[in-house]
C-alpha cells in the first residue's frame, strides 16, 4: 500500500517539458528527503554526469507557466531564487549515483518503475491508435463495397420498362 501511494505521488510529479518527461529538482528533493539546495549542490559537484539530455534548467517563461498552472506562491514571498532544474528519466537514474542514502535508493527504484509504467502505457496507446486506423481503413473499404451492393439492389428494384407495342401491322 505504501509503495502504491509513493507511485501515485511520483506519477503526479512527472511533467512534460520541451518534449521530455521530467521531474523538477524540488519535487525530487522532497521525495528523497533532502533540501532542494542539497540536491542541486550534489548535482553541481558531479555536473559531468548530467548532460543536457539528462538535466536542463527551465527558462523564466517555462517556470512562470508552471507557477501559474499550479498556483504556487510569488517569488518575493520566500520562493525560489534560481530557476529550477528538470531531470529526465536518465537524469533521475544518475541522481542515484550522487545521492547515496538508503531512502534515495528506494525512491529511485520507485521512480524508475513509474517511468517504465508510463512508457508501457504510451506504447499501448500507440498500438491502439495504429489498430484503430487500420480498422477505419477496413471500414471505409467495406463502406464502399456496401454502397455498391445497395446500388445494385436499387437497380434490381427498378421495374423493367414495359415495351410499348404498337398496334397494327408493321411490315418488316
């Protein structure tokens, strides 16, 4: 039950930014039980482990958009001084090598499981979308064939024209 609650918390923390599924430094720090400052310190000390496709800093516009979306407090009231970092799945995996507590290891395993679960769900949706498009094409083809059958039936339902016989003698 405890693991299920943790997975649900993690799922809510995964965001889509710049086409990547990411988690913010503050959310990760909260899950790992450390301060955001400490998490970012460890990252800076090991910056070579975090290339751009593992971690990137949000722009002011992206951050403002997130803040307005989640209705978080204004910066001047004790908010962040720096723009947050976001970590992709690979970046989160790399965090396990720089945060070496037992809790960090357990949380990291849970996060990796959630990312795998999301990937499976997305894969299933792609497969369903592909099968649906195939089915639509089949139906369109069948629709054309059904229309042709109805047209043939309509033609058969038209009574044949009676030939008008002319009365009288026709030499021939």
